[in-house]
């Protein structure tokens, strides 16, 4: 990459919640004197919290993506995936989407590579489960769910019909709970339009080894979510998981066999594998950093977000959770600390008290505790949606329009049929064969 007349160069790896906000804050602070290079595998920032609504058909996929080239105009954007960091030579290498490659040197490096699907050693998992981490996975899952009901409506074999009408979600955290809630409403509405499914039960199951739904949240929110799901007919099974995944059914940890063509994996995430290849200390896959988000053994490298084990100063001895709330705030602060390391401002330790949690359960249902005030039902739903509109980057009017139209007019529930199962494997190292 050609040299720059500016005094310093800061390279940011990843443009999720942490990287995107770090880039914008850094540009505001020292953009005039420092070249900022952002390397990301997509040309958009993805607002992950609304992905379950994409699968549920409430929000258009394009409306939760914000163009990086438009919003990061004062910096250099590189479309590519970083595959190597040489901390000694201070060089970052990447691969482009069409076989290109390149490298760039840095004075400071901010690692915000994010996370990927968390896998467990369950037989058949990589072959039959559908992940939920990318926009492609969310879009594919919507198509898959719709297709299962369409095929079930014309199936002559009762066992095949039952399997296609059964959906198993593993993981009752934020993502799994919202995916089950939003998608269950969608299938209920869709089934009403299909005469072939008259009288057929559309079965949704939510499994988790934890003792309750949303185990990381206040028990009152857990009870609200549990009550809403059960009232809609979702089988909430705590203390259970999938022990084996096979073609046409899954076997639960209890030994029960459940016929299904839809195993939806929302167990959680793990730090991007890039962290393990840096030859730097990690904590359960996350790069070890201090309270200033600085890597102790590499003074010019900073890291935050899901890929970094940032100490949680509000809970001594623990690290911050892998949440968008932490990542966004860490991104802004790491930019200030990097600027301070280059002579602008002062460093500050990351310390953040949670402002509350929000869960959209579809329809008029929700669970929230803004500023530790417990809410449920319509008030929680309103607070949740107002919050999303307030913090998402761009497309606010489009998302609001989506919500309004879907609340006042019937959805056109059709599949796009543009993403194949082979293109969204749960494990990139395990190719998936096409199945019906």
C-alpha cells in the first residue's frame, strides 16, 4: 500500500460494533494527522440485534446494514479478511474476496475482529445445524423455514410433514429466544394461508442446558420471556440440549428423538480464530488486554469487543460479556486511548455499568429493564424499538417504515431463494451437502 504524508497510521481490523465506532471516534479525534485504515470482510456495518426480525420478516435485510464506504469517508477502507498479524514487523496481511491480497504497516493496531459461531463436539452438528451470525444466515433461515412449511403442505407422508413442521432452537440466550419468538409468529401466520396444513401442529422447541431462559438477565425478564413463549405454544425445555444430529431428526440429551429438518444453532459465539494465531496470550480464545484495552506484550496493539477479554472493573476478576453494548462503548474508548498514545488526550480505563437489557419477543410482547426498571408487554416492546432506532447507524426511517407496514398490512411471505445451504455452513471447515 502506498505511503502516506500523514504522521501516523492506525489500522483497524474489523468493522462490527467495536471497530465501526472506534473508526468514527478516531477520525473525529485525530483524523487530520493520522491515516486510518479499516479492513473488513464486508462493505457494511451490520446491526446484529435486529437479525431475528429479518428472519421473522419484520425488517428488510438491507435495512440493518450501513455502508462503510459512505460512513467512513475520511479513512481508507479495505475489503478483505485479515489472515496474519506480524507484531514484530508491525504489518497486517489480508486476502481479498476475489483472490487478491495485500499488507499494510501500522503505528497502532486496533483488533476488533469480533466473533464467530460457537461450536460444540456434537455428532452431526456441522452437517445439519443452521447458524445465526451473519446476514446471509438470517436470510437463509427465513427461506428455509418458509420452504419447510411449503413442502409440508403437499407432503403425503405424515412423518415427513411432522418433521418439516418441527423447528428446534438450541440456545435460550438473546439470539435463540428472539429467533424462536419472531419465527414462531411467522410460521403461525404462514400456516393459516396453507390449506394443506389445516389441523397440523407447527412445533417449536427451545432448548438450553441452563436452568432458565435468558440466564444472563434478571430473573424477572426470564420469567416474562418464558411466559410469552409458552403461551404461544413454544416448548421451552431447560436443562436439555441436542446430543446427536442426524438426517431427519435430532436426539436430545434426554434420549428423546425429535423428527425435524430444522436445527437452529444459537448457543453462543467465540472469538474470531485470528486471535489464536497471534502468538499472544488469550483467555478462552479472547485476546488478553488490560483495562485500557492494550495488549500487555505488544505495546502498539489494542483490542476490544468480542475478540478481547477486557477486564470488567465492575466485577473484579471477570471479563466483559460479548455484547453489542460493551463493544460499542469499548470501541469509542479504545479510539480515545489510541489517540492518547499518539499525543492527543489522556488514557482512561474501561468501566461500564449496564444500563439495562432489551428483548423483543415479537408482536406486542417484550421484556426490558431500562435503568433497572422492569417492563413487559407493550411498554417493553416500545422501549426496545425506540432504543434500536436511537443507536443503529442509518436506515432508521426504513426500519420504522418496515415495522409500520408489517403492523398494518399482511406480509408477503415468500422465499428469496438466493442463498444455498452450502454457502452458509455452520463450520466453514465442514462443507455442507445440499438437502431437501
